C-alpha cells in the first residue's frame, strides 16, 4: 500500500462503518415498532387512560397499566379499550379487572378484611418503630454512664500511652 492511498483507504473504511451503523440503526428502530395510534375517539381514549391510571401493572407492580411498557400492560389497555367500545361502563371495566386479577390490580383497593393489612400495616409499622425508639431512649437514659464503653477516638484517658 502506498502512502498516498492511505487517506482514501481510511475514508473507505469510515464510509463502510457509517453504512453498517446506519443500516443497523434502521433495523433496530424497525424492530422496536412504532407507537400505537390513539383511539379514533378522543373521549374514549381519555376514559381508557383514566381507568388504566387506577390499575396496577401485574408485571411491573410499581407502575400503572397506562405507564407500563410490558406486554401484559399493552394487552390490558387493549382489553379496556375494547370493553369501552362495546359500551361497558367504567365501573364495570374495573369490576371485570378485579374479578379476573383480584384486588391487587387496583392501586386503591377497597377496605375489607382481605385488604385490611394494606391499609393498617404502614401505620402499625410506624407505631412499632416509635414505641421501640422511645423504649430504647428511656432504657439508655436510666443506664449508668460508667457502664458504657469509652470511645477511643474522643477519650484520651482510655487509650494507654496517649498524649494528654
């Protein structure tokens, strides 16, 4: 290879790399699919979004069906949209989802015996933590300070041979 041909070979290699990357990027974008079109009826789409904002994605569990990109969430959004097209009321759609997936699918499950722990549990945990903190602080306040071990970083008398 002559020295004069080096820039042309370099340009050819860069052009080939750019073409490969461009084709790969196009194929990747095509494989990801395109956004699904919104419903033909904006009112129907708004109702569907309002309902799916109240339903939990069973795969992600920390996202609503409206926010999730999982396959199940897409299927459930499609199911909600189909039921609304058939004329089903919003409450009946929610009831259908609860019958099929249980109260867990609702972000705000109803207060009943099977969901009572969901509603009362966080308060009980907070109360238990507060009682534990008060109990520990009172016990430490009654403890004689001589029973505590000296901290070597702050108490030079506890460290033999430490400068005073």
